[in-house]
C-alpha cells in the first residue's frame, strides 16, 4: 500500500510540475505580447501627438490664408 501511495504522489507531483511548466511557458508569451503592446501604444501616442501638432499648424495656416483672401476680395 505504501508503494501505491508513493507512486500516486510521484505521478501527481509529475502532473503538477508539468502543468506549472506549461503555465510558465504561456506566461512568457503573455509578457512578450504585453511588452509589444506597450511599445505599440507608445508609438501610437507619439504619432497622435505629431498629427495633433501638424493639424494645429495647418489650422493656423488656413486662418492666415482666409484673412489674406478676405483682404483681397472686393466688397460685394
């Protein structure tokens, strides 16, 4: 009976060890994906800021052009 329980414990220990190894393996990929996601988010934020600055510059330019056109247009 002691041999059976020892075999059972060894088998259970092996299964638990295997399951923990699989979990660690999958966590490794999860962390890699999370880091890649953080990097992509930072890239998107940077591009958004650049686009926002470009839109502000275009808005100023359009306002200046509108003022020039209003000054050149003959009164109706």
